[in-house]
C-alpha cells in the first residue's frame, strides 16, 4: 500500500469507527505516548533493561504500527500528504548529507 492509500484507509476508519478525529493537540499527546511505549520496549529489547514475566518482547512491532496510525491521523487532519513530505525530506537530507556521513569516522 502507498502512503496515500494508508491515509485514505485511516480516514475511512475514523469516519466509520472512530466517529471523528481527536483534536490535533490530543493526537500529538497520543503520538508522544506511543513513542514512549516504543522507547520502553527498546530499553528492554535492545538496551540494558529486561522484560517482566509475561511481557511480549515482540510488542515493539505493534507500537510502531500505533505510531504510524496516529501520525497518519495528524497528517490527515492537517492536510499533509505524507508521500509529498517524505519525498521532500529525502531530497533535503540527500543534499545536506551527501558527503557528511561518508566522511564520519564513527560510521566507518
């Protein structure tokens, strides 16, 4: 699925199931909450902490899905095309970082 299709699917879900979008500020708070949940998983899966008994070590996957869903909601309600903005960001980063990363001894 394309990012545009994902935006359409989420919008349809919101209209049919969610009734309406939460406010932009509420969705930003929810996005931060979901990023925090992903951070918790990463601290346990890739960092020094360990999972408690019964916690799902694969749960980070669902958190990434939750983050994407909320980000799509924010894009939809603010009229942002994720495809267009991602394309712009890749172009910007390519120009800015063309030599920077290749010359970074930490990445060698």
